[in-house]
């Protein structure tokens, strides 16, 4: 089969990596190979936001780089949509796979579904129930035009069912056993009768792989002169926190208070750099602003932190898996399991200390999501 995958923003390069490896494994073992064509929309374009991940993971250069870059939501999504459509019309793929909830995700989903190419959405079914978030709009719209909805959790399956996308979830909505679709007689999904499947979270695949080598590869702890469990890691980039000066001021105040003089390492996203350059709010001197980090570096800095303060979905889960307590700088989270297990707390609920004792580590599967996705691709589309 011919598969087009669409990436454009930082977390998507990370999620592509384990799937590209699983496709290579499949192709080595099967005569029914998957041709993997990669489109980079160019939504993220700074070295530290994009190419560093290709270099770190040894990801191939994309077959297509669409050079979309920054712009308003309409301009960014629209330009990506138009350029993705041209590639689909040229390549005639059997499916288009999109990840997550960015403008690149939505552009890919609309382009493919209007050309009647099945859309596979990885990280389907997540909801914050806050439609003021651009990501929530992107998720809802993408899910509703998808043919295969690949979910990371049972909660995601339930969220889709509540919106009428029941898609007779494979294995009753529980994580499917490895090789399930190769063995089971499955009806071919269609966008009018989509398939919903829980494979666990592909971010766990990446983490398990990377944590094993991050210790050797990354020298960030030494470079930054940090000692283990003696500092906090902060990340802030969500539009809801960085586009409104009042909200941004609230975050700055919270971080200054919570850190209480402890060192806070803050790799600052370009969106946040912009806001900080015009904001009157100032982080206290103990907050050290640095450039965005690569994946191996961020894992090491997170693993050694005593506390994570973040509005990133990926980092909430990484904190959970690495057993670094986490305070989420948002009003709600899609990753409700991390809160239910007591590992993660929303900042509105933070009472001054957050030192959870343990978590199961298994809220999002076993780190073998990519092979399950390949099983779906190879045997149902
Ligand atoms: C996007 C996603 C968000 C995801 C995040 C990961 C949407 C709506 N949002 O947010 O869900 O969590 O990526 O980082 O798609 N910029 C640079 N250099 C870059 C990239 C961005 O300077 O390499 C600046 C641009 O000025 C741009 C701004 O950052 O206008 C925001 O970038 P954009 O891609 O629009 O959204 P993100 O905030 O990164």
C-alpha cells in the first residue's frame, strides 16, 4: 500500500519516528509492504523546533516539504490544505495518516477526505471540552472525517462514542492484542462507517526507546550545571496561555510563587518568546530561560527534575512515565488518567505541595502502539 504521512509541528516528528521504524520492520518481514511517503508542511521551521528531531532520530528527509511556515490559522491551514491536495493528487495514496491536533493535522484530514482518500488519525478521540482551544477544533473536525481513528486510551474511545463515532470499536475498545487485524476478519472501514481502535499511546513507544539512550547522548544536565531533583522544568506554549497578556501574567505569577526560589529551567517556545518580549510580567531570577531543547535533552532534564510545570500534553505523559510529579498549567487536560492516578494536578487545584508517591505507569498501554498501527494499516485499508 502507498501511505502518505503528514507532519509539521514538533510533537509530530517525534510520533512519526516509532511508526517509521515499525513500517520498516513490517516491510522487512512481509511481501505486502507499505510505501511511506512523508510530507512536512513546514509549520515549524526553526532548527530547534524541527530539524533537530530529524537529526536526533535519523528520520529520512521528507519527500515533500511544503514551506507553509507561520501565519494566521486560516492562512496556515489553508496554505497547507492546498499544497497537500496537490501532493495527494500526484501520488494517489491508499491512505493519508495525520497525527494529533495541529493546523497541519486538520489540513491533511480535509485535503484527503475531500479526495476520498481514507484518513487515519493517530491520537484520535482526545477532548478538553474547551472549544476556545484551536487544538480542540482541529481534533473534532479531523475525527469526524477520519476512516480509521487510532486512539491512545479507553477515554478517547468513549469520547468518540459520545459524538456518535462508535465505529464498533475493535476489541470492545480495549487495547488490541498484537497482530489482531492480521488474524481477525475485519470489515473494511469507510468514512461513513469508520473504525475505532485503541492501540495505546505512541508517545510511550518513543519514550521507552529514547530513555534507554538519552543518558549517553545528552549532556544537558552537566551543561546547565544542574543537580538531580533540585530544580523544576517549565514549558509554556499553548495559545490559551501565550496569546492573552492577562493569562500570561497569571502563569508568570504562579511559576514565581510555586518555585519559591528553586531553579526553574524554561526552554522557551518561539510563541512564548514573542509574548514575553512585549509582556510587563517578569519571571523571577531563579527562572532560567533557555532555547527549546531536543528530545533526548528534554527527557533527561525532565527525568532529573523534582517537578514539571507544563501546558504540553506530551510532557504531562512523559512526566507520568518518568515519575516526575507534574502540575499542568491549564484549566483542563485531555490526559485525565494522569490526574486520576494522582500524578498530575491542574494548577487551579494545586495546594502548595505535590509529591505523589507512585503511579501505575500503564495508563496508556505498553509502548507497542506503532506495531499495532502498522497491523491496522496493512490489514484493513
Ligand atoms: C502548534 C500546535 C500545538 C502544538 C505545538 C507544538 C496548532 C494550532 N498548534 O502550536 O497544538 O502543541 O505546535 O509546538 O497547530 N514559530 C517560530 N518558529 C517555529 C515555529 C513557530 O518562530 O519553528 C513561531 C511563529 O511565529 C508562529 C508561532 O511560533 O506564529 C506559533 O507557531 P504555530 O505553528 O502557529 O503554533 P504553535 O504555537 O507552535
